[in-house]
């Protein structure tokens, strides 16, 4: 990626960038983005106004259906989105859900957690999960075995929409009416993306 040459911390998954660099990449690589699209968000303890997601393998061990996702790494043609390299966030969420997601990501109550708008590069492949946090499924019912049919992969095209109806059907199939979960759906994407702090006065 030619843009990576401009970043000082190339080994980092997220890098702060200038507003000018953000606007340059947005114009060149994110033509499908619009505020009329369904918006995607991520909570993180990294604090910056504008950032870039570098799709490299994270240095922490996974905790959610690890064996399931590790098996997918053997066939990247069929499963092009690698969770271990992914930005993980939330789509189709209410404001209260976003606040809760940010709180859950705060490992230390004394450290602030920021919420960022995620802007994928054009035609990025995005995988959606049937709950706002995939770990919820394991927490609510640890007997559930997930499979390929429990996820939906879409491309980030113009007029992008989160496939909420189909995802809700999957949630119903997995959890039924016994459990009440917050509105929203976890997504993950192992491709480049821009991030902008929701506190930033972002005018597109």
C-alpha cells in the first residue's frame, strides 16, 4: 500500500494520520462512502482524530470461536476475510449500544475509550455476525456451535446497507426469544479502512 510509506509506526494496527492525509485517502480510496450509507463504528482506547487501519495480524490471542476461525485461514479463496487481521466493530447499532460497546472495550475505567466512524475502502469485503458482540452467543449459550450460515459477507458498495433483516433471522434461529440482546451487529474486515473520531466535526 503506497500510503503506508507515510506512516511512522508501520507495525501498528491503527495509525493516527493528519486531516490532510485522511482527506486525500478518502477522496482516492473511499468513493463509495456517504453519510447516507449505514454507518459502521468501532470503540478503542487509541485516541486520535483521524486514523488508518492497517490489516496486519494482531498480537493478541483470539477468544471467540478461535478454532472455527483458525480453520477458515486454510482456504483464503473461499474465506477472504481473516478475523486475526481484522478491524472489528459494530453496524446497525443504536447510540446506547455504541456507548456500551465502548465501555466494554475499556479495560481500565481510568482510561477513556473513544468511538470512531469506520470508512472502508471501496468494495472491501465485510463479514457481519448475528449479535452486537459475537462473544455474547458463547456467553448466553455455550452449547451453540456456529457455522458458515451464521455469518453474512457483503461488499462495501455505493448506498451500503447493513443486512439487518437477514442477520436478525440468524439471531432468532440461534438464540430464539429466550435472550434479549442489544440492537446492532458485529462486523470484521481484514482490509484497509479510515477511522474518524465521532467527536470530530466531520463534514463530507
